[in-house]
């Protein structure tokens, strides 16, 4: 049965509108317009009506880069140097996680995201333990909650990482193909599977080429971390005689289907190369600040025509999972790094966190438009963070409080109603997390007792 969503205000194509109706059928938006006009359409006959009074209807946000299992590590490695955080928190606890624990992590991370208005998430997933059980448990948790998920299955062969991360090239290719065949075609609306060679340090050139090749064969994008930390530039120069993006671009890969993550230390030549080769950027400003990584020159990349989406990164390298937070952080970080309050505006970063993320993931999401999947968020216009009603997009980016998010729709289904998850009780998720992490302890830094 079709559903007619009606709200007092809306943000459609980035433009604020008055009272607006959205008609969905089968999870797709089939009409957008004035309530009287949409309700009169033959397709609206018999539709269920969901009326959001004193609320604005906006597109769901797209989290273009996350590691769901890392939400379990929140608080464990905060305020430590990057390599200490990695070795004493990430590498210590992640190998302990079995498939059931991964399901708990995904329920936790994705459930919190839904409450923050995230309707699509790309989970860059690398604790595969040599198979697909962990990834499948993560996908099934997403399906249980009702969130749309892209499982970016990692290709990882660095022998310095825990064994649970590592595979041979043939194993990675075969496991990706099996996971893709199991989920991607059957549940394309809500589940996609894409390959993700981890990084220059986590994947050999042969593994990177294998991941990019798997993407080519499957007809999907691929993902890779690059130039997140300054030491990675020096490492690339030493090992490959070229800076990170140039070294990867020299391989047998198609950068036009690549989603490069971070790029904090790209120089002008690399930014030009990314634009010339048609690559995209998944930008994680909150994580980059939290870990002290650096500042990606997003303003320059956008000026060169590079598509940009926003990601939260992992729940222990940022500690927040809200793309709306990333919008504000992105804008403020670009402004202050350039000492220019007009370097980027709210409308630009709003697009990055919505339709921009959909473009990166090759999904019809992120806008309120005919043909898009019906992913919507209702925000409370009576919340003071949205006063005065001068510029909706700017208030959403710069002022919105998470308490104003009341309802969330994914593929036409209400998955958050009146600030509560509709499919999985939050109490259940809390208890699962408590039981799983009850004996975990915070990592200690080199100067801590």
C-alpha cells in the first residue's frame, strides 16, 4: 500500500518549501508537491496518510564511511596517539568479536545512526575472520533495524595486522564474490555489497588491484583509505616512489569508480589527479579532527568538480555517528582552515551529506524527488534549535539539535517514530552492549599510569 507523508515545511532539492506532500509506492517516491495536488493523484487513492504537524520533512542523510564494530570501542582509546589507539584499543579488542558480537555492534551503531537521521550507511568492514559470517551478521542487523546498508567488504593482507583482518588475494576475491552474490542482487534496494581494498599500508598493490577489479566485474564502486595521516605520505614515497594517490593511480585500477576516504594530506597535484580521473571523496571531518589527522582541502576539490560525501568514520575515532554533525564540522573546519567565513556554505555541505553520499554509493538516495528511494527525516519545528524560521537549510546544518529529530523513514517504512526505534527496542541493544563489553578496559597511553 502506498503512503502519503505530509509536513508543514520541507527541504526539496535543497530549497525550503511550505506545506509539502510526498507519495511513495513500493519504497520509491512517485510524487512530490502541494498536499491537495498530490492527494488528488490516482496513485494516492487508498494511500495511508502520515501527517507530521509542526514538523519539516527533509531527506535522510547518507553516512558515506563508517566502521560499525568500532562503536563498541567508544571511550576505550580516546585522547591517545593514533598508533597507540590502534594497537592498544583497536587491535586488542576487535579480534575477540564473533558473528554475534558483530551483530550487537551493528545494532548499536546503526540504531544510533537512525536516531540521528542517517538512513543509508556505508560500513567499511574489515574484521572478516577469513569468511563472510561477520559481514553477514552485520547486514542482517541492518535489515532488522530497517536501515539501508552498503557493506564495503575489505581486501586486507598486511601481515602486521591481526589475523582476523587478513586474507590472501584469492580468498578476498572469492569471499567478496560470495557475499555479493548472496546479498547484492537479491536485496539491492536495502543492501549493497562493494569491495574495499583497505589502504596502501593494509593492502599490497596486488590486493588493491584485486579489489578494484572485483568492483569492475560487479559494476559497483570501490573504497580505499588514502593519505589520512602525514606518515602515510612519507611511507608511500619510500615504498613506491610516489605520493599516495599517484601511487594507486599507477596501478591497474579505475579511479572513476573509486571512493577515496580522507585525503587529508593530498597535495595540489593529487587533488588535480583525483578530479582528472573522475574519483570521489568520502570526507570524515570529525574523525580527522578527533585523531589529529589534518584538514582535507574540500573547497579546492569541490571547485575542481570532485563529488564529495560525508562520513562519520568509526565510533571510536570520532565518537559520534551523526552526519548532521559532520555537515557542521565540515563547514566550520573549512572556514577556519582558510580563515574565510565564506569558504563554503550550509547548502553545499547539506548536499554532501545527502545526495552527495548517494552519488558516491551509486544509490538513488539523498533527495526528495521522484525516482529517489523514500528516505525521509522529520524534524520538530517547535524545537528552539530551528528558531527563527529564516533559513531552514542553514538552521539544519549550523543549529539543529539531535533532539529535534522525531521520525525517520527508510524505503517508505517508518523506522523511527516519536524518537523511538520501531523495530528493535533500544533496551535490548543497550543490554547486549553491556554484556559484551562489561570486562573491557580503557587503553592506557604512554604517559598514563
